[in-house]
């Protein structure tokens, strides 16, 4: 709450007619003059326009005072104070523009506690209250009006009301009780200005009061520019010497404040929100692991897709990518060509068992939705994150979509392989309890799987659309969740334009046949099948393994006809295929993949493939006619048969290669446009989100943490933390042998005691 009796706004006027008009117009527009009053003090302005304009304004709530002679800033302010009576007052320069609710917010800050003397708002030009750059004359940021800038600062404020050593007279709220206690400005000493507010503030401080920065209020101050006249410099220097003589300790503390800017988080907070402010819609992509290079697990189909989609859409939207990384939720903002902005929120350890709801994660996600004003949520994976995002979006009327990259919503084992490695599609299949006990140590697996699917289906029903990358994936989901069928939409994953067809010399019977496995090879991805193929194939087939090998025998296998190149970056694959003149690629997954990026990469490079007949693989290969399909159970034997046949019948192979060379897949840009159209359709039919009040302190903390800056908590509690650290260190020292030895040396009574004391001190300093 603030002052309930009304406040008087005192504006000393000396010429500057245009500035005065702008100032008064902003006061009339943004001030309740039924409750508050405006006091205009003309300091004998020679400009003939001033007096008539002020006379025109005079009314019940606009008081005009005219000085017969020039009294200077301090004298004019004092006349206004005397005319005010018993009200709180605001000193206001005539070259300012005030903004919405300015009086109410300054008053609320002033009565934040009982020992506040003055309040100063933030401004573009107010020395220690200048934002975003401390002690500088800032301009209003591009693409902002003064009112828009003030609204941003008010809405994103931390409302810390930090203490400052002195107020700034451009806009200075003063409680009447302080004036009654210490008197008016010292006009006799500081009649021309330059130091009178410092003198007033130092006097108030000596009576036990302090001064606050109102960090949810911005007022524009035109200022005088960088030029300082010789006369002004004389007064500044003269008054600075007076202040130094009167208040040596307080002046020193003021200088220390100016040197250190202890309230700098206010500036950093505003800089952050200026940086991320944009008129574009804000999207949140949520996934289980970040695609950033510095993340724990940046490699995977989900990460690859989200990276492609983010890069493809960041020109049209502001994309916030939220992903678990160890105990943290990384949030990265991507927008146009600007540098990414990083945040990191603590969300605790990865749970031992999947969690349906987690209030800590829910609170973090809710704050992200509010603080960044998210317009649409696109869930890509929730492993290790819970279903909270669906609830948090729903209660804010934020539309939500999801991409079903795998089968996590159907089974926490994800790949629909049982404990023996066999495919277990089909909603009526038995044995889930045994599988979950073996894989996740679930004691009641049979009842758990039904509960799992019920909870996940309920969450997915909140989604506007459910995207799948293939018809095969859609078909499997419809087996388990037929009610969700109307929401399912197929959008294929895109492939980079940099993937071009590679030229491989025509195969002849006289040279060896070169076959490659590409991408990460785990048992589920066919790693053991690949190992057996290498071991049992004839010598005229040479095998290549491009990529990371998981826990398979292939990793330790050494053969003359096997070349392992190790990990590679996606964009390097075309060159690898060309360098080693690869004839054919084998993708022999044992689980029903929903899409398969490695298949896309091989086809985009024009290399024919052999794939297992499960999931999206056969659907895609048969559609393009660019390869062969083998049954998962007989993958080794059937692959060997195909290789033997196409070696003896080159025409069959060349026909397949021709189709592979002609295959065209969607580009990342085409994929992104498909999603963009879906988002726009959803926006068109959705009601506006109802965001809640965000915890911007938590956002700033996450920003500091992600960027290696001093955390907000450390800064606020810096003194306490330093004392605690010193006490801990002191306790450690007192227990040390060196300390005890030094203490003993200092206590013995010998002629060399002074020298021993010096030795002990040197030992102590080195600890």
C-alpha cells in the first residue's frame, strides 16, 4: 500500500517550453489529479510562453507558483514544498515523461517499510538508477515507445526495492515526515542545484532512514547531454567539495556504490528481457535430452528432429527448447539470426521410476510458460520429465501438440521389444508384467502397464494434434489408443539440402562388394545381426561400420573385411559414402522404428538399402522401390541371399540404385513449413493464453546459472555466504597442525620469540 492522502508533484520550471509541455501532458495523462495535485513553480522564466501556459493549466488540482526572481532549483523546490502543506511530495524535472501508474508505484515503494525517506524510479538517464546501462545516458531501445518500455520494465520487474545511497532529483519521492524531521533542501548552499538532493539524503540517513530504488517504475529523462559548461562544472566541483567536507564517510560509500553497482541484477534483468522481447509467437519444444553439443546426450533421432525443426522455424517463431540435462532443465531460445539465449533450471535427479506427475518440474514448466509467454507447446518426449507439461499448458489455455517419435506413451520400455528382444506389438499381448519386472524392476508390472497407458492416453487427449513421422507408426498407436486416431497426422522428417547424391562406380563382378552399416548400432538397431553377417560373409564382401557401436559384439570384432570409422557428424556421411565407394547400406533394426533417419540419409545420397520388414522401414523402401526387405527373424540368412543374388545379377542391383538415385525426400524447410501450417491452423482456432504472474527472479537465476554468472541468491546473500565461508575456513584452520604449531611457537618464552612469531605468521598466511 502507499500514501492514502494524496501526493503533490512539484515541477520547478525555467524556460524549456517544449520539454515542459511534454512533461505536463504525460502527468495529466498518467496521474489521478482528483486525488493528487500538480504544483508548477515558475523560476522567473524569461520565455514569454511559460507564464501564459501555466496560467492556462491552473485549476483546483493544478497549483501555479511564480517566483519574482530566479531562486534556482533548490529554492523553487522549497517553495513548492511550502505550498504543499502536509503531503508527501515528488520532485520532478520538467524534462521528464512519466508513465502509467507512476505515482502509485512510487508511493507503494515508499511505504514498503517504515524507514524509507526517498524513492527514485528507474530511468534511461538517472546515474545510479539508469537502465539498462548503469551510470550512462541511455536511449529508449529501438522499436519501443516510452510507454511500451515502461510497461516491459514494470511487468518483468523483480520488485526488489534495493537501497541506494542517494536519490536522484529528476524524479524524487519524499515522505513528508522526513521534511518535517530534517527540513527542506539546503537552498542557501546549493541554490543553483548540483548536490542538493545528495545533501538531503545524507541528512536523512543520519537520522536512520534509507533511500530506495523503485525497480518496477520507468520514467524517461531527456537530460542535458554530455556537454558540461564551465559554469556548471564550477558549481559541480564546488558542491562536491562541500559534500565531502560535510559527509566524508557517506560520500566514500557512495563512491564505492558507483564503483561496484551492487544492484546490477536490476540492469541484467532488463537487458535479458530486452534481448528476448519479440513480436513473433513463442513456441516451447520439450524433449528428454538436449541437442546442444554441450549436453549429456545430444545424439538421437528425437534430438536430431528437434534441432532440424528449430533451425527451420526460428525465422518465423521464437523457439524455446526445453530438455533435461542431468539434474537440470536446459532452456535455449532460438530466434532468427540472433545468438541463442541460455537458461538452466534445477529439477533434481532423474527419478528411478517414470513419474506421471512431479510438482517441482511442474512449477518450473509453468513458470517457463508464463515468463516467456508461450503461445504453443510441442512435446517431443517426456522421458524422465513426467506429464506435467500437459496440465500446465491446459490450465493456461495454451494449445499443445505432440510428436510420437517412439512408443514411450504405450510402454516405458519404449521400443516395443520384450525382455527377450522379441517384438511385442499388439494391445492384447500378455507378458508385460514379466518384461517390466526384468527391465524396470516393477513388482506389479501387469497392473502397471494398464495404468501407464490410461494416464498417457488421458494426457494425449489434451493435445490438438499428434504428429507421427510414418503411417506405420500411426497404425501401431491406433492399435493401443483407437480414440486418438482422429488426432494423428503424418509429417515426415526432413533431410538437409546438403545431402546430395553420391557418385559410386558401377559395380562389376571383378571387384569386391562394399556394404555399410550407418548410425548408432545397438542390439535393437541390429548390431548383433551385423556382427554375424560380417563373420559369415564371403571374402568378396567388404563391410564398413560408420558410427557409434553400442553394447554389441561388433564393437570388439576385428576382421580383415571390416572397417570401423567411428563416430561421424551427419553432414559428413555423403563424403564417407563417396570416399569408401559404398554400394549398399544395411539397416537391420529389430524394433518397429517410427521413421529411421539413417534410411533417409542413405536414400538421399542415392544408395540402395536392405532393411528389416518391421515398422516404417518396409513402408518407406517399398514406396520408393530402392531396396530389399528381409524378415527380422531371418535377417542374416535373407541378407546373405540377396547379396549373393545381386552380385551375380548386376542388373537387379543397378535397377535398385537407379530408383535410389531418383528418390527425393522432404527437405528440412518443407518439413518446417508443414509444421508451420499446423501451428497457424491451431492459433486461428484457439483462444488467447491466460498466462499467470511469473517468477522473474527464478528466470534470472536460471539465466545466470546457464551463463556462468554470479547467481541471484549469491548476490543477495553475499555477505552471509562470505561470513559462513570464513567461519568454515577458520574452523578448518584451528584444527590444522600448522595452526597448532604456530600457536605453540607464539606462546613459548624464549629470546627469539619475535622471530618465531613472524615465522608462525608466514606459516598461517600460506595455509
